[in-house]
């Protein structure tokens, strides 16, 4: 086995480029061995570099790695100025488009996760911190978060969350299910007055009603004062 470095204690790999037997099942001979190893980075005699990815996500993670590999090949082809065949160009466009949509789903799932209650029962990150990392104003981030809660999720979110507990979250729009709260004896709201058209009145579940008013804010304050009254 070849270790990445003398101090590396993780999974070890034997890395080499080989030629396969005609049956494709066994290596026939070693074509090239690396000139250097640094963590997951492998340097080859022909001037190329490999980066070994480690993941446990099965097909989902493998798909992202495969499309990222295509994107890197497209990048290298463009930067080198080589002519790209029609078939390769179609493959590059297809995989880059797919990778872009998958990354959008991943970015928005991270946004959702960041705003969910963490171990401290508070959102893991405030909108300002998220906006700073995404180079967006925090109000733009908050607005996108609201649209996701209302059901406007990323196109490939079902692909991203399949087989996980998160697949059942946010599927119908609206807030996440909350723990049922006991019904309060005093809970007020502001309603149109039936006795005086054009005015509003605060009413409580207990039967209390405030005075009719033309100002919704004033009526709302009456209701809150009633809820906080020791005699309520």
C-alpha cells in the first residue's frame, strides 16, 4: 500500500495507472506511477495531477464527482485552446448544466439547514452570515428562504434528498411542522366591526371585545393589553 504522507493515518491507497488484460478484469502492467503524493493530491510524470475524492454517499456523490470531472476536462480543453469535437462539446455542456443545477439544489439545502434550529434550539446561522458567504444582501437571502418555505424549492431537491429524512421536509410549502401548542385562554385578534361599518374591533377567545376604532394598530394594542392584564 502507498501512503499519502508519512503522517497520514487515514485510508491508504495504491495509486498507479495500469493497462488491463483483454478481459478487462485484471491489470496487465503498470503504465505510470506517481512522482509525488500530498494528501489526496497525486502528481504524475506526464505533468498531470489527480485529486482523490472520498465519499460515502453512493450513487448521489458519485454522480457529482463524475460530472465535476467532465467540467474539469471542459475547463482544461478551453484553456489549452484545443479543438473540441461535437460529441465532447455536447457532453461538456450537458454535464456542466447538470452540475450547475445540482449545486443550486445543494446551496439551497444548506440555506435551509442553516436556518433550522440546531443543538441550541436557535437557527444555526443568521441571515447576515449566510449572505456574507453567498455574497448576497441578507434581505435577498431571507426572501429566497421564504420562497422555498412557500414551496418554490430547487428543481433537483428531490434528487439531492432522496433516501434521507430530509426528503419529507418542505415538500408541501409552508413552515416545518411545529410541536402542537396548548390552546391559550386569552388570544386576541382584530376583526371588522359588525355594529359599526368601516371600523375594527379587537376580540378575545374568552369573549372580551374592545371598543370599535378606525385604526387597526390601536385595536391591536387594546387586544394585547387585554391579554397581558392580570384580570384577563
